[in-house]
C-alpha cells in the first residue's frame, strides 16, 4: 500500500483555474446574458412597433398595403406572425440579406399580378409602375388577338344556297352552289383529245392509205363511165 500511495502522490494533479481566468469567464457570461436581455427588449419593442403599424393600417380604409423596411429573417418572422394574428396577408420581396422586405395586404384587397411581378423584378409599386404594366398587358393582349385572327380560317357570313333558297327553291339552290362542270355531250372537246398522239410513221402510213383510197375511187369512177358509153 505504501508503494501505491507513493505512486499516486507522485502523479501530477489537474491544473487549477486561477483567479484571473475565473474573472474572465464570469465577465463573458455576464456579457452574453446582457446581450440576450437586450435582444429580448428589442424584440418586444419591434413587435409592439409592428402591432401599432398594423392596427393603424387596418383602420385606414384608404390604404391598400403596408410596406416595411428591409429586415433580416428573424425580424421578418415577427412581422409575419403579427400579420397572421391580425388576419392579414404578408408577402416578402427582394433578395435575402440585401433588400428583402415585407408588404402586408388586407384579405379583401390582395395584390394584383402586375404588382407582384413588379415587386419581384425589384421595382417600386406606384402609379407610374402600375400604368406601365397595364400598358404592357394591353399590348400583349392585342398581339395575342392578332395571332388568333391570323390563325383562324376566314369563313363567309352566310351560306349561298341558304341565302337564295327562298327565291329559287332549296334543290335549285343546292345545284347552283355546286361547282359547274363542262358536259362533254355539249360539243366541247377535252384538251387532252385535241393532241395528236401518233408518231411520224403512223402519220405517213395514214397518208399513204388515204392516197390509195382516192386513186381507187377515181379508177372505179372511170370504169363506170366507160361501161355506160
């Protein structure tokens, strides 16, 4: 046992924290607690500020939206919470950690598509911006109507046979509305029949045959005349 005791006594003891280090740790703890207390007070002040602005906004019938200054994520969460409790709609716009801000709307006066588009594009929403987007929408609508007109087949307002059916009868009107076709029995010869499809050899053979026929007819006529005399 004496040997074991001597060994334990010879081992280094854990270092003790000196008084100066203890004082530093104490001060750091106090600073953290003070910072936390400060943040709590600031949160309470900001929440009261939000509630006061929201209440005034609700009572003002002429205001269509309530816009807050750019805020970090934590303070925006307070605005969202206050707006939700008040029965309002809160929407965030802008770039995170740059100019992200919140706009609060009344339930019966939601933002238009033009306003949302403008704010998402980083534009301030005012009368000039609203007029610009309205003009843009009008131009897009006119262009769409123009495209639809171009793609739609033009159709007559009235049917020819229906228009004159009461004058010439339904059957006659139907016949009159049909496409007129030339009847070959009227004496018109189709153009394809007018073309001579014979070869040169065929033409020469036909000429020789006709010549022989004329000579034969002439010889027969002479013989008949001699017999009669």
